[in-house]
């Protein structure tokens, strides 16, 4: 009986630590993106779209994606940026 409680407590502590660690790394990534995002930056959105920033209007970005023949312009939120590829 005591062993079951011990295992449950260990699992709860593990879950808590991993969820806190993920939250901290997400916050750090968001801070990095907000500080380093500029015109001409190549980004990847959370949905996987690779684009280039052409206008910054907080909290929105105007990005262009596609090739020279078929370009698409998208207005997205800054929070939907997953990573900056090229600064």
C-alpha cells in the first residue's frame, strides 16, 4: 500500500518538473523571438509555414511565402512564430 503511494508521488513530481521545464523553455523562446524579430527575418510558424517578415505591426506580422511566381501574403500574430531561421 505504501509503495503505491510512493510511486504515485514520484510520478506527480516528475510530471510537475517536466511541465515546468517545458513552460520555461517556451517562455524563453517567445522572449527571444520578440527581441530578435525584424524586417527580412525568415521564420517558421507553429503550423509549419516558412515565410519572410515584410511588416511588423504589433501584435501582428505581415509575411510573404511561396516562390517568385506564386507569392502569398499572410497576416499572423507574433505568438504564432515558432522559430527564426535567418536573422
